[in-house]
């Protein structure tokens, strides 16, 4: 009774406010250790089924129009995906189409040109495939014998890699490969869990009536670490690369998307590049007052239980 009341109260408080969910990768077979942004297909399907039943699931253009009007439907939700994983087409799209839930996919265009995954997933791939018990890393020995140790090691190395200039990432992954006792060519081996889309797969994804394609830079840099010209080239370049393949990307998502990862100058660059809205990774509800170039999103990861998901999309987490 009390729980029902609280849930009702939350729905009342969140009435008229929109929520945007941010997903990344969907997998069928669990990776050998937990990587937050990779969700199991069953977990994802349960969440989408729940959304389809209890919310107005809108494509981003419609969602922005509804929330801008100031009197949107009761509980509008927009589903988004970042980075451009091949599994988005193979696994996520059939679920979305089945439940008639639209989604927007923000594509890191440079990843579609080459065989390597985006660097955090290249890192995860190496840690998934190593048979080493420890990684010798700059004078330290990072344990990787158990799944929990691999998850911890992944987090440490992601923090390191995120700080590196884009040009040093290949060297960074090569170094990790050697520390893991693997050939760096392993990164180019096709893998259903970690691989990015290729351009042909993106065209198939974009052709779906449930799909909107957005841009997510060329090489997924931390924009705040770049010189202005380089940051502009990343933002404009991803839109141009999609346009060259016949895709008009009207929306943008900042890589990493936290408040330290970009600033007002990048917001202005997104406006100047012709985007109509840009999305961040900070949690929040979307109202008529929300800055269209800082649209908040709720990140959904592998730690999201069914009850946690219901709580999150009820807006409960945003009330505390
Ligand atoms: Zn991303």
C-alpha cells in the first residue's frame, strides 16, 4: 500500500517530464567479466517490454517536440544508444521493433572505418581473452585471475586511457595486449560482443522505421582535452561522415558526456555544426526549460535490476 502510494506520488511528480535512457552494448553471451555498459539481451528485452507497457516511448524528434510544448503526454521516454556497436543492429533492433519502441543511435563514425573496437571495448576484449593471472603495468602487477579482478583492472585502465590523446590510444592498446600476452592483431578479430558496426550495417540500421541516427564525434575523444580546432573537427566531422553516407544526423551526444568532459564552447560548436539538440550523460528529467544542447540522460548498465529499472524510469531516483 505504502509502496503503491510512493510509486503513485513519483508518477505524479514526474508527470509531464520526459526521461531519456542511454544504452551502449547488448550481448547474448555474458563477457567473462562484468563491463557496465554491456547489458544482457534478456535484461534489455525485459526493460523495453516494461517501457512499452507503462510509458509513451517516443522517437527523439517527437520526444523533444512533446517536452518543449510544456504539456507532454504523461510519461514520455526516449531510448538512445551510444557508440555504434554491431550488436545494436543484430540484437537490440529486433527487440525494439517487436515492442514498437523507437530509438536513436549516436555513432562514433571513425570506428566504422576500421576493424578495431572503440578503445574501451578493445581493452575489455584483451582482458576477456588473456590467459594471464597478472598484468605487468608500469611497475605494478594488476591481478586479472578472477572476473572481479578483471573488472577492477578494466576500471583502472579505462581511467588511464581516457586521459590519453587520441593518437596515443593505438599504442596504449598495443601495450596492454603485450602485457596480457596477446598479439595486438587480436583486436581486429571479428567479435560479436565488442565490434563496432560497419557502414553497410549502419545503412541497414538507419533504414529501420524505428531508428534515428545521431552523431557521437569521429574518434570519441574527451572534447575538453582537445584544442578548439580539433574539437570542432571531431563534432563537424562525424556529421559530415554520416552525411557522406546519406544520413542526416540532426542530434549529437557528447563523448563520455559528464560535466568535465565538455564545456560551453563545445555546446556552441554543436549548434554551429547544425545539430538540433545534444545529449549529455548527467541524470535528470527533461522539461520545457531544459537546455536542448544539454539534454540529460539516465545511463542503463549491467547493474540495473528489474526493480531498479522500474524505480529509475518512474523518476524516483531523480527525487532524492
Ligand atoms: Zn560514447
